[in-house]
């Protein structure tokens, strides 16, 4: 079973709007159908933004790896 991936886009103003206009914006698209996600990207483009996809995954597998490594290290220390 895979971990659901959170989908976020970063909207970056094009051209001079980056300096004088609104700054970067972030939008969460997790759970939206693909067509709606594309429509949002197209609208942001029409409003003068570049879009960048940002994928945030669950760090649980990393935390489990750290815990296992710490337990192994503790067991090795006890055996010395």
C-alpha cells in the first residue's frame, strides 16, 4: 500500500509583476480531479503566473528507518 502524496503548486509571477505585483502563492490540489488541476494551472497562466509542482510525501518510512537504526545501535551498545 502506498502513501498518498500531497500535491501543491507554487504560482510564481511572470515578468515585472514579480517585483511590483503580488508575490508567490501556493495552492493545494490534493484530491482534485486531474482536469480541475489542469484548469487551475491554465487559469494561473492566464493571470500571469508560472506554476511549479511541489510533491510532499509522508515521512513515515524515514522515521521508521531512524527508529530501527537507533534500536539496533542500542542493542549493539548493550552487548559490549
